[in-house]
C-alpha cells in the first residue's frame, strides 16, 4: 500500500510506501502523522502494510480516509477480510473511505464481500477513472458482481 491519508479533524496523512518516511502527494494539504519505522522488523512488507492500515484506522474518525494502492504488498487471501475491516470501521466511525487499487484480486474480493452484505449495496460503490472522460464511471454492487463473475476488465 502506498499512502494512507485521513482527512478527519485534525487532518492526518501517513505514507506507508517506505517505512520511516513521510511524503504527501502533490495537492494534499494535510498535516503528516509519521508513525515511524517498525524496526527491527522481522515481518514482510504485507505485515507492515496491515499494521499501517490498522494504525490509520485507529486515528481516523468522522472524516475521509484515502488509501492509495490498497492491496499492494498484502496477500490476496486477506483482501476480503481487509474490505470487511474497512467497511465495518467506516460505519462505526462515520468515515468515508476512498481506496485506489490496480489489483484485480482486490476488486474480486470486494465483489465477494458485496455478495455477502446486500444491505451495503447502496453504501458501497466502485468508480473507474478514465483519462478520456471528465468524470468517473460508477459501478454498482450488481455491476461489480457481474464484472467479477464474467472476469471483465475495469482497472
């Protein structure tokens, strides 16, 4: 996972791409909360990503949480659990979460999660950015289910 940004009050940003560094992306205007390196670190990058995600969720309340490249470094078998953690935390803490990914496995896990939680179909959505359009393309839960089942490409 690249950057974790929480725009709650007060706004916070966390860069998880390189443990021990704090880098904000261009256009972000938020104070940076550097959680520092996990050294000595016997764990792999996936564990570091999950710890950084848990730390970001712990401090985020009542705002916006931006997750860049969700799934990068995390084993595909954990994606559905990660989505469950994100959604349940968002509902409990009044968060809006925007996550980017290029991982088909991560999107498939979201589709699997959707299927098990029909009450969230109006709460969750997937948007694809197309550089040739001036707006995003929104996919509903039903659209995502079909896309996953038909193995269509939306990344």
